[in-house]
């Protein structure tokens, strides 16, 4: 059950990031990040975080925005 919840969270994050970056969801995975997705730059990071906040109702402070630069890091913010 925990694995399914984690997969669901990860897929939800992938959907948000793909939408913001204009990518297909199958172009991203749990290991996708600013380091390996060319269109995920610092400006898009802000857009991703804003979309993340709207989608999940979570407020991100500046430290969270600066350090949540991957699908896994964003998924970890959802309890």
C-alpha cells in the first residue's frame, strides 16, 4: 500500500512538472530534476513551485523552493 501511495504522489508531481514544462508525462520520471531536464531552469522552478502549491495546497518557503529541484524532492514534501 505504501508503495502505491508513493507511486501516486510521484505521478501527481510528474503531471504538474510536465504541464509546466510543456512535456509529456512519459518524458519525466522519479529521477528527473533541474540537473537532467534541459527546460527545467530557475525560472521554470518558480513556475513549478507555484503550480505545486496550487495543486497540493502546500506553501513553500524560499528554502523549500531552492532545494526541491527534483521530482523526488517535491514528492517528499507531500505527507
